[in-house]
C-alpha cells in the first residue's frame, strides 16, 4: 500500500507540470551515447510517447555521428574533422544522407509508433523542413571550405506545427538542402537550436552523456540544477564552465535570446530522464533560463 501511495504522490506532483506544459512545444535533441545505447534510446522514446499522450508537443531532432563514422569506415572513406566539424566531400555526403535519413530517421519514427505513439519522419528524402546554405569556417588564410556542410537559415514551421497539433511527433535529421537542392550535413546541436527558435519552443532539451553543468566537472554531485543567463556568463568568466561546455552554453544563451523559454541539459542514459526532468520539481539535470 505504501508503494501504491508513493506512486500516486508522484502522479500528483507531475499533474501541475502536465497542466502547465499542455500544448507547449518541446524540442528534443537526440544524438551521441543515447542513440548508441539501445536501452537508453528505448526509454527516451517511451518518454516522448508519454509527453505527447498527456498533451505536450515533442519534436525530435537527431544526429548520428558514431553511426556515420562506422559507415564511412566500412565504405573506405576517412573521417576528417576541421575545427570540430566533419569535412563532408561528395562521397561522404552520400553516406551521411543514407545513415541519417534512410536509417536513423526512419527507425526512430518506426520505434515511436512501436511504443504506442504516432510519428512522421521529416527528411530530405520525404518532406524536408530544414533549408540552409553552405558553411565556411574562418581561417588565417581565408574561409575554410567544409564541403557539403551547412547551416540552417529557414525552418518550415507550418509543416512541423501541423504535425504536432495532429498528435504526431515530427522526427527531423540534421540535414538541410540549399536553394539548388543540394544536401548539406548540419551539426545536430545547431539544427535543434534552429528548430526551437523557429517554433518559439517552450523547451529545448539536450540529451547528453553527463548530468548537466557542474561546479566541478569531475564530480557528478556538484550539479547545478538551475542557471540564469547572467549566472552562466559569470561561471564562464570564473572558469567553472570550461573547455567544450563553453560553446554549448554560449549557444544556449543565444537561443534563449531568440525566444525559447528554457533549455535543459540532462543525462540521456538515465532511465526516463526526460520525464524526471520535465515532470518533477527538482529535475535531474541543468535548466538554463533567461532571468
């Protein structure tokens, strides 16, 4: 009986958050360790089905870097990175498109439906919603060409919203096409940010392999549960937020400035991490808010 009462208490705690976020869009970025871990992936997709069932509007944006690297190796193509971006030549873009659009994207939508939801895969192979242009990085001797690598300049907001309001989960790979119809590989984090900004999302959730922003990067118990934009900037200046976390946090702050309500960084390997972050008072990761 005590266990049953505890379950009821958990549902009551979730009730307030369910009511608050009903009909609100949450963009969820999937990638990295979550896609590689079958168990974590299954629980995340079940969480997404739950969110849609209780009235939230989840939108999934995904990458697939590890799977792309494996496929390139199998094809005898070397993986090469420039300033953290994957150089994508003519041969590589064919592999990237196949892995992201024809495999991961299709499988995620299929699995959401297997777990009781409804999903639509929105890729350049089906119905493209991300449009962009080639990305060049600054270099000492001029712009650095990355091949078929792009940045998103336009999002088909109407197509995504129509699916959300029809009770379907849009599933979007980190690919865009340019004005000539050329396929471009996009960083999954920046693709998710572009989608969240275009939709004016209530939340943008990054599923990571760490539990959030920490005061001590090596101590999981030093997690900071909530950060304002000013606090985040101060922690960067003080060196608490460092190395690879700095550009992620700076990008989060830019996204907040463009109208997204909150950004969450959570450990996607934790069972039901999405539900625990969104539907409990404490949460299990870091939320970043504008003020």
